[in-house]
């Protein structure tokens, strides 16, 4: 995870993964798309702490496995993971399989459990309901009466009073004199969530 350095990016936490990826969509000779058939056995890809149980079982990874990793990372940021100090894979897998969602997300926002419930319904080739997941996160933001401009734990008063600058403002002297407001809202077009994808 990294945080942007300047401007609006300083309010964004980027989750990055330098791992190897494999496309889950394939095209045939007529350019028709379909989901690639899962392999029977795959190599471990990912960080043990955040990978899904499917990865521990060496099953093919799909979109759902990426979302499990996201949920585990967010849980670690919020309250920590019960297996954070475990390094042996068999013990880590056993812990992930034995800890109930109630225990894992007990001190997390209630929306984490709702997302987990959705992820448990998905298989390798299932398309997650990104709209449902997004709505859960937004519901949590509203329920907790916070917003996207709230201070991070590592920010102090000085950080919040400094005018935000973007890459444009560094190169344009006129823009440098116009500080941005600290209110940010994420707007996502709902049509992107409801767009039909047939694979």
C-alpha cells in the first residue's frame, strides 16, 4: 500500500500488487470472449497473510480471490489480522479456515461482514457484484459519519491546514495561488456497475 504524494493523490491509498498475473479471459479465433478454464493445480502467487483460502489450496485464482485479499488488507489496517505473526503456511491456512467471520470482523465495520457474506457465494468464474461491495463501503462511511477528507492517523494539524496542490498546480503559477478545498467525494457512474458483461 502506498499513499499519493501531492494534491488529491495525498488523500488516496493505492493498493498495489507486484505479483504475477494471468488473464482469466480468453478469446477464440472469432474474437469471442470466455472465462479461461481453471487449472487443476497452480503455484502459490501472493502474500500468504492476505491470500484467499483458494490460493492456499493451490486452486485457480479469480476475481473473488482478489477481493478476499482486499478485505484481509483492510482488516489488517483496521484492527489487525489474528494470523499476522504466523509464518508457516499450513498453520496460517488452518487459522483462516477455522476463524469465523464473527470473530475475524468482530471489531471491524459491520459492512466487512456483509462483503464477506457476498464473497462466500462466489466461485472462480463468478463476477462479483462490485456495485454491492461499493455500496457497502459507502454505507459504512456514512454510518460512521466520516468522509474522504477526514484526517489519516499519521496526519497532524499542519497537514490539514496546508493547501492541496496537484501536478497541474506545480506547473502553472496561476493555479498555485488557488488552493483546493479539502472536501473530496468519490463519484462513480452507476452505469459502469450495471454494465452487462457476458463472461
